[in-house]
């Protein structure tokens, strides 16, 4: 345990800085879960997240099953402000739906986007902004891990986007076509000890007869500088589809800009039952530059000091031997 304490102290310092500036020294990915974090990637950062998956569904009462594969993907960009991020998110699936209710099974081969959404996320409240004023205790790892009541106050972000669904899409309700709004409220608590809790409340495909409401609860834990595990619960409620999905998995930080992950998804019903396995990766192009702070050490201030020094030298008359 003692061998990882220096690394955890370093992570604490990085977390303190990152909470203040949104941008983090290491990649900040939404994978392997499906929830969005409250924090943006930071100005000048372009980030790609993707993961192929295999899927198996069985509907016992209606006697059909679905097997296939797909890919989840996202592109994120930190735009202008520390708190602002624009992103493109989607899921493409290709599967075969087999009906077993007759003597001769009938197969329906399907493929389309289950979702395709362009949106923007903005952090409206950041309780960690003043964290930079609180210096970590570099002499006590235990003191830095102690629970703090104010950590129960979450960071809050809002999200607004537009879905696009093609006509006759087999993965959405019959009346859903074209563009439809999507909004979300996102909260995030960063607890000591490497625990992070994220909650998403989502209203999707607003305006259609089958608009759905979703909640996503994600708990992650980093037990060393490279490995993270997570658990997630996702509830979906609409007249077209309702479910409660559970995910478990982990991620490995290959480098400060590259992450690998995997997860299992399942539910507890048979209308239909769901089982999925995915493997994913996240990679960022980091063009972030810290804003210049005028602390008296800027080039402009240095130029002014040199100009004053030259003027002062001209006002002083030195003798040949160097004395006044």
C-alpha cells in the first residue's frame, strides 16, 4: 500500500488543478459507461471515443431473438470556454432478428443508427473552482483521503442537442423521423480516495409520441494511477421501450492521452433479456494552452521594468571611478 501513496498524492494534486480548470493532465473519457461527466475536455482538446460491441437479446413471450454487433462513438471538442464542450455521439448497430413463433424461423436483417446526436454541454456550477485555494497536505496521505462533507455538493452541467433519425429506422418508434431535441442535467461528485459519482437525467426525442426519459447513475473508483473500475445503472422509460440496464467494467490508462476499456451490459427481464460485451478506446489530440496570467512576470511587465531601469540610470551621474 505504501508504494502507491506517492502516486495517489500526485493524482490528488492533478485532480485539484483539473477541477479548477476543466482541462486535465490525463485524458478524461466518458467511457466505458454511457453517462456524460459534468466537466468538459478543455479548450483546444479534440477527443475521440469509440467501442465495438457484440449483442444478444431474447424475447421469451414473443419468441424472437436478436444477435449482432455495433459500435458506440463520440467526438468531443473543448470550445472557447473552459466550461463549454460540443460533441457528436452515436451508436450504429447491425443485427439479425429471428422470429421463432412459426415452424419455419424467419430472419430480418437490420442495420441503422440507434442514435445520432449533435449537442453542447456547459457547466453552470463548479464547487471545485475554489479548490485551488485549498492546499493538499503533502505530509499526510490519510488526511487527503478523509471524507469531506462539502464533497456532497456536486458540479452541475446542462446539455442540449439534436437527434437525427432516418425514416423506417428499426431501432426507434414508428413516428420518429428527422430531427428531435434532447436535453439533460448532469451532476458529478468527486470524493476523496478516487471515487467519482455521476448522475444524468435525460429527456430524449422530445416532441414525439414516444419521447423517453432516462436516468444514468455511474460510480467509478481508481484504485491506482492506471486502473479504474465502474458500475452503472441505466433506466429507460417510454411507451416504445422500457428497461433497466446494468453495466460493470474497467479502464486502463495506457498513456496520458490514450485509454482502453471494456464492459458488460445486462438486464434482469425477458422482454427482452439483454447481454452485451464491448471493448473500447479513447484518444485525445491535446492542443490546450493555459491562459497567460498577468502576475508581474509577463513580457509586458518585464519591458516596463527595463524601461524604468534605463531611465533611472540616465538620471544618475557616475564618476570615472564608479562612485557617485
